[in-house]
């Protein structure tokens, strides 16, 4: 294994943790509950019970 300069080790460390953070955010983004337009329409229909 070739020896790396300290700056390269720091950059590799930052790159690794950036990749871990990006992957975890992408997993969270796909798992989170989002309010879509259909949910808002259903909520407004259920909420507005009165005809005035």
C-alpha cells in the first residue's frame, strides 16, 4: 500500500464520512412520511363538514 500524505488521509476521512452522511440522508428521505396532494385533499374533505 503506498504511503499517503497527511492531507490525503484527511481528505479520505472527510470523503468517507460525507458518503456515510449522504447515504443515511437518502435512506431517511425515502422512509419519511410525506404529505402528498391526495392526503391534503382527503383531509380538507374530512375537515369541512359544514356547508357554510
